[in-house]
């Protein structure tokens, strides 16, 4: 028996962008349903952000300076409107939502009661920034923000949080209506999504006046990544199937410094450690970044990542090292998460350099969205790492991601709230015409070994051929291999009973294929897309 539900606003994704949009809409009295792909609340990239969130420096003209820093890091491939939106509106959103609404305990020089200045923040600096303007909670800023944010979401009576629900496909008037009336209309509209309930195995039809896509990044399509396990590009894959316009799909940013342990999962070593004075050295103990860029350790991430790879090739070593022994701060207090995580792996960062290598970290491309989060598909909004606002251009400036998620979540909520009661009279007829999910296959052949092998193919192909350094032959090889795998998975998808591993694999393969196609088309070497 089919299950159909309705919600005024459907938010797909429970990271910072999705939760901000939901909370701001709920505060306006609008009912929202939020989907979380797993019951593990921390399985989202927002929780793992260490460094901080951009606020503002003590300079009066900081908005202008921040704009220049973002454009320089993005190789002037940025959308100037998006950059201006963040620089002018971002600090206000941080203050209103995070400081006043949620009371996030950002680090201060003095306690609020001892300080004459209520905003005596301990601002830090990261690579690519010309000054100190970043708020932080030690080295677990994302975790602290999300902890408070999710609690507010759960306490709000206007929000229904569904954990363990994975979106499969977006519903549109051109693709999922039973009659021809809406297909003849020029304007295609988003009507919600088909959603897999992991507990029951049923695919539910979830109808919505407005749908917000905020599923996070794509890092898990690479062999080495800092991303949460859920970051397989599901929003990218769903949007592409609905023919939503994409942009900058080739720009995948690799974080220069993740802890290296052979054949073990990577974890992020925040850029703030270099911002506070950490130095990169090679296996011979030599500082090398000064040979690659005048900004040395504070150069943008794409430059530092390539320099590390070149140094590893030259020295024939498996990693380089980040030496934090010269940092003036108490490392246990300023970077407690990194200190403890390294210590558990046998490295005392107060006395030993940290072994580091680059890993896939942030997706600068995605679903094209404007400053309100609107996409080319009517009634579909897209936010956070799933979206391409053009803010980051060809390479993201450090600590812009949390601010982008927060600001665009707020902007989208204001836009949706202003549209909720306009021209919605025909929606009930449109919703009635939407067909329920049609089960095309029931074969129980989702063998874990087959799925693991397909993921291995995707991740190794992307890492080796569509990674930090790209060439025409590598990209061509990746294109051929992923096209064949995509063809096989389409047939497999149709004949197999629906499950989360199948959905994730299908979405991951399609996302990898889209990134490869974009990288092959762009013959210009710029930013994250470095063609040798």
C-alpha cells in the first residue's frame, strides 16, 4: 500500500544549511519536515568543521577586504553578487542567529562578565585571509554550532525531523504526473520527493509546496576524504535527473592537511593550526612552502595541496609533516580535538610533527542557486555544499562554508515565507496527479560484495584520474570507466529491490560521472581544477 504525505516545506538534509532554513521558517510559523539520511545525527559535514566561521575583523572596511580575499582564493572565477551578499549580510546573520538566537559559546579573550566589550571575541586567521576575522569554539566549531542548532530544531513544534529517511528522486510536474495537463506547461515545478523509509523499506511519496535540497558534499566518491559517510552527492544526482542546471562541477577542493596513517581513515587537521603558526616540513625536516608561494603556509588550499603532492613526489615519501611545536598557544587548550585524536594515534603534537597528506574536502560546484537559494527548477531551493552560488569560484576560502550555509539558509527561509501564500491554488490538482513510486524490480541481489567492489571502482577512479592533478588521458580513462559502470548500475537499479546501499551507490556513481564530464570539458587549468 502506497504512503503519501504532505508538508508545506520539505528540507532534504539536516546539516547547518538545512537546519537553519527549517528553524527560520518554523520561527515564522511555517510547518517544515526535515529528512536526515541516517539516525546518526553527526553524519553530516557541518559537524566536522573545525576551524571556525567568518565574522568580521576590527577593520571598518573588512567587508571590502573579505571580498578581495574570497575573489583571490577563487581565482576571480566567483559570482560577484554572491560574494557581496556574504560579505555584507554574513556578519549580521552570525550575530542574529548564532550569537543571539542560539547563544553559541564562541571563544573570547575574556569572559562576558569581565569584558567591557560584549563582542571581545578571540578571532583567528586561516590560509588566504588577510586578517583575523574567524570566530571559533576551540577546534570543534562545527560540532558546537550543530549541537545547539539541532537542539533548537528538535524543540520547535513546527518542525518534524524524520531520521533514517533517504530521498531517492525529486518529484516534478514534467516527469511524475499521470496526465498531460502539467506536462504541456513550459514551467517545470518541484513537488517534493520519493523517500525511502529505512525502517520499513517502503518508498513514500512526500509532497511539498517548496523543497529545499541540502544534502551536503561529494567527498565520499573519492578514495581519501575528510567528509562524513553520507556525503555521496545524493542531492547532485537527484537534481541532475530532474534536469536542474549545474555549474562548476569540476571544482573539487582537496584539503592540504589530513592526518596520515597508512590504510586508515583520514581526519582533518584544521587550517587554523597553520594560521596560528604551524609550519609544513618534508621528511628531511625542511620547510618547503616558501619555495612554492610567497604566502607560504597561508597560501590558498589548492596551492598548498599541490605543493605537498610535489614535495612527496620529490622526496618519494608517503606524507609530509605539520610542525606545531612553534605555535604560541597551549595546544591542548586551543586545539583539544586534534591534540587528543593525534595522541590516540601515537603522535604528541607538542613534541612531534604531525604526518599529513591532502584529501578530498569540499565541493565548490553543484546545483546553480541565486542569493536566495532558488534554482532553475520552480519551487526547488538548494543550499550549502550541494549548491553552487558562485561564492567560491574555482577554490573555496577557508571558513566560508559554515557562513554560506547559515546565510543562504536564512535567505531561503525569508524567500519561501514570502511566497507561501501566492499562486498556490492549483497545487492541490498538481499533487493529485503525482504518481506513487513504481517498483520496477524485486530481485534481492544487492550483494554487499558487489556494492563494495563498485564503490572501490568509483573511488579509485576518481582519486587516480580526477584528483588533485588531472591530465587529458586520465580524464578520458575515468570517463570511459564511469560511463560503463553507470550503464550497468542503471540496469541493476531497475531490477533490484530498493535499499539505502543501492540508492547511495546509484547517486555516488552518477555524481562521479558528472564531475568527470565537467573536468573533461574544461581544458583551462584554474584553482581546484588543475590540468597538467
